[in-house]
C-alpha cells in the first residue's frame, strides 16, 4: 500500500510516485491486491502518467518474461517433437525388422511343419508295418500249423490233425478266427 506522506507533484527517484516503488506495485499486481489506492494516489498528486509509466514498465517486464517462457517452452516442444519423430522412426524400423524376422520364422516354421507332418506319417506307416509284420509272423505260424494239419489229413492221421487244430485254437484263439481252421478242413469235407 502507498504511504500517506506523498506531496503534490513530487516524483520519486525511480521514475515513479513518491512513496511507491516499482516492487510494491509489482507485488500488489502479482498478489491480486486492489490497485485502487495506487490509482487514487496518482490522481491526488495529479500525476497519473507516472502510474501509467510504472504499469507500462511492469507490463513490458511481464511481456519479456512471457516471451522468454514461450521461447523456452517452444524449444522444449521442438526437442520433444524431434525425440518423438526419432521414436517413430525407430518404431518403424523395429516394425520392419520384426516383420522380416517373422517372415523368416514363417519360412523356417513351414519347413519344420512339413518335416513334422512327414515324421508323423512315417511313424504311422512304421506302426502299420510293425503291426502287419507281427500279423504275418502269426499267420506264418498258423499257416505252418495248417500245413501240418493238411499233411496229417492227407496221410489219414486224423488224430494228429485234431491235436494240431486244438493247439492252434488254444494258442491263437484271440488272434485268429476259428473259421480259418474250419475253412482249411472244409476243403477236405471234414466234420467236427
């Protein structure tokens, strides 16, 4: 607040009103205080131009501060924009490299999947062949047994033929259908 000892027409040494320095006016403006006392004093001493001069100086000072602040923020904005642009370029490069690696992985993966399919098919074939070989081994034994039975029947040795048939039935009951044995003997019109 201005001091009350202001005389008419006197000017302070700093170019302002007597008893009112620039810092008091600046402080009042910054703090949002009422400027009424300053304006009243300027009109009481009939020197409002001094107050206007002080206000213009304050405004000029604040304009410079605002301009400096804007320059600072503008340079920070430009740097942030440049950094963002570099990040976007890096992201595009990373995306491109990732797409390239994905394509390579797809190519390698397709080859591996093809080989895996072949391996699975080979294992299935191997399993089928092993089953067929085991079946053929059993069939070979059964055919040998049938040939012995046939030889016994041809030599009129029915008891050894029936004994071989019984061995075949007990040994291969779960593996070979009894009809196979009966079919062998049906050729010779044997009845059981």
